[in-house]
């Protein structure tokens, strides 16, 4: 009996090696090579042309007609995709367990089945009865919605070629396996080979395919990093499970912008689109409370008003605690150092807690100044004016730097009744005179900002 050959493949970049190595020669990552059984090498045809060699042609002769897009029935989903799903596109959606990935695609699939024809939903994790129960819960049953519980990719491709669906959904890619690869489902080789075969199916037959991918403890999609390079669109579904809000972001999009984001709310009947997230986030904001500041943030190209709360109290131990929820912890440490060194706030013996209300994660530098003022407000026990919005990036010398899309931020705040704005002086100079009845305060440093809000 011939002995099975073993190889090692990197989980991040897919680099293969005949022996195990501590560091991957391809990407330089440590401890990423995993053991696999080597597959038999067989001759393969052309990847997208079915064995027919492609011929070169002048770029001026390439057809540039716009791709017809399919609306998913969810405007927030369509916004992130760039207007809808393109035929032949391959979309990868990742997110934490239980965040709503399957529910999102099931709602979109049911809507597409009612408009464009049959949709094939392949579940490798749930039974057909479980999938129907979820469809009944979101009230999206339709006869054109075909359910298939299968993990053998060859059977799935045969069924898709026979049905010719308007959309194929794979839930999830880590449960699929190809009989040609002698390794367990979810391994680097299986994920890479299954994705390649699905990509060939999508391009040759113009069938859009949506794939659900598991994520690691670091929040990255599990499997080789090559997986994200192979697909056309990479989406991340994020949110705190204890909150209703979910945010869909595009990390890669060959058919649209990566600056868009979609906001949903998890309700009893599934995911619902949030038309006015700023109003909902600020609906329970206490007025006249120290440590509360309103930030005009940007989710992609969409302005969003978020309440930043801070609590500063004298520590009971020798080492003060610093906690950040929805805000970068290292950025918080930097701002505390700036407040102590440049402004004179003695925070070395103070516990500091910062929270972005609503479960929204704020990652842009424009949140620096609101966080700094919220900390100072709590430390001094002095509230800010309830109709004030703050935005600005803070440098290590205490200066306040310009931010992008200031007009969109102020416009969203004006629609909710805010009339006073503390913004970087560079943005204030460009915005001066464009709107009447607004108090625009330009500040060049954190010290100036504190003098403007604390009178």
C-alpha cells in the first residue's frame, strides 16, 4: 500500500511546503503552516474558458456596457454592494457567530427569488427544516426559493448547473469539501479548492454566488488569505450581540466603492433597515450630564451622530484603570497623556472609562477631540451644552487637525436640531459663511477647545 504524501500549507497566504516550518516563507507569519494530505496532480483546463484558450484583444475593443444588477430587496445591502448584485460576481460575507449573516442572505435570497427567479440556498450547517423555520420567522417564504442540504461541492455544482439559479448561496464555505482533496472540510486546501471551483462556476455561467465565511478569534475570515483575493466582494457584518445595531462594511468591492456601509437592526422578524440611526442613537441621551459629548462620525460616506460618554473617578488602587468600549484602547491612552502633558489635567490617579453608546465601534481619528472633551467634562464635573457637536483629530503636541467631509457631518447634525459646532480651525475657515444661523467654533488645540466649551 502506497503511503499518503503529506504537505504543509500556510493558513494566511496558502504557501505550500514539503516540511513544517515555524515561519512561512511566503508571508513571514509565524505558526501558520498546517498539515494536509497532498492531492493528486491532474491536468486542468483553462480557468474561466472551459478549456478554450483566450485570445488577446485591444483594450479599446473591450465591451464596457454596464453590468445589470439585481436588487436584493434591502436598500442598505444594495448600497454596500454598489447598487445590487452583479451577475457572475462572487460575494464573501464574514462576521462573528450569531451576528446575522445567514439571516441577511436568507432575506436577500427570498426577495431575489420573488423578482428574478429561482434561488438555490445550500446549507452545510443546518437542516432544511431549520432553514424553513428561519424563513418563516422573517416572513420570507417563496416557491422559487430552493433549499439544499449538502456539503459535497461536486453535487452542489451539478445541481446549480441544472437549476441555473439567479443566485447561489453557500452557507458556509468551511463546511464544503471536494472529493479530489484528501483532507477534512475547512482545511486550507479544501477552502482554496472549493472557492476556486465556485469561482469558475460563477464566471462561466454568470451565476452570482454569495458565500458565508467563518471568522477567527482575531476577527479575520478563517482560511487562507488567498480566499479574499479570489472573490469579487468582501463584506464584514459587525455589531455587539447585546445591541440591536448591525453594520455591514465592504472591505473589497470590484463593482463599487468600499466607502459605503449599511446599518441594520435585529428584530423579531429578522434584520430591519435603519433609516435614521443618528436619531435612534441619541434618543435616550441625558441632557446636562457631565462626560457626555456628541460626535459627528462617518460610517464610510454616511454621517452618523454618536454619543461619547466618559467617566473619571479617583482610583482605589495604585494602578488606575483605563477601559474603552467601542473606541481604540491605545488611542485612549494617547489622549490621556495629551490631556495631562499639554492641558494640565492630573489624571495619573484617576480611573477612566470611555464608551461609544449603542454598540457602535468608532475607529476614525475624528473621534479624538470628543473623547478628550468627554474625559475633561467628567473630570471637572462640568457638562457641555446639549446642542453642541464636536469633531477633530488630536496630535501628540495637543493640536487639533482637520477631518474629512465636514459639510456632511454638520448637515446631519443640523437635521437633528444641533446649532453649535466645535471643529478644527482648518475646517472652520473653509466652512465659514456657508450656513447662516450656526455657531461654528474653530479650534487649533485641545486647550482652545476646552476654553470654548467650558465657560
